[in-house]
């Protein structure tokens, strides 16, 4: 699995996140058919995984956590919708 930085292709999404939330850093990645949106503010990190074609797999979630959340003892909150097409990871700083 590879995270590919596709932030430049989502300029409107990034600008919207920066203007309407307290985020000061936004990156968008592609993980095959799954989109990964990473936002960081002074108080928290938010990561959303989204796949419109199929459920997001556990391996994808584990991979993103390992790659984007630094620190082995970091705790996080996982929010999953019923269909598992959208998963959110929230980390308090």
C-alpha cells in the first residue's frame, strides 16, 4: 500500500477546510480507491478515510494510523459509519 499525495488536485477542498475550520494544515492522499483527508489544528489531528465503491478495510485503517499518526503511545478515537464507507480517526494533541 502507498499513500500518494494528491493535495494539488483538491485545491477547493483544502481551501474550504482552511477557511471554515480551525485547521491550519490539510493534506489529501490517495490509497487506491480510498481517499484520505488529513487535517491538523493546534489541538487535534483528524483523518478521514472515504471509499464510495466499497467498505474501507481494516488493513487500510491500520496502515494510515501507522503512517500518519506519529508516536507509538498515541491514543485515538475511531468513528465508523454503518456502511464502513467513511471512517474518521481523531487524535487529541
